[in-house]
């Protein structure tokens, strides 16, 4: 079915025909898309591995940090003793 080119359906028909013709003319586009998908997948996996290594290294180093107690015992009552008496 053919629509008049100046109608909205005619414009859609012409655009669809143009895209089909272009897709048929360039038969190797699918191969390049697959190459990009594979390359992107490899890079995402590599980034995940590197991110995991960095995360585990930082987490291990953070857990090995010793934090000294605050002067005066940290949370003990004033006066130094457990019951508050010097």
C-alpha cells in the first residue's frame, strides 16, 4: 500500500523504506556491532576485577589501622576510677 508522501503515513512509509534499503546495502554492520559488544563486555569485566582488587586492598588496610584510646581512658567517668573517685 502506498501513501501520499506529504501525509504523516507517507512520511513514515518513506522513512521505513529508506532504513530498509540502507540496512540491506550495508551487510557488515552486524559484525562490527558484535565486535563492540564483545570489547565492551571484556572491558566491563576487567573494570570489575580491578575494582574488586582495589576495594579488598583498601578494606584490608583500613581494618589493620589501630586507633589509640583517647586521653583519660576514652569513656571513663571523670576522676580516673571506675566509680568516679580518684
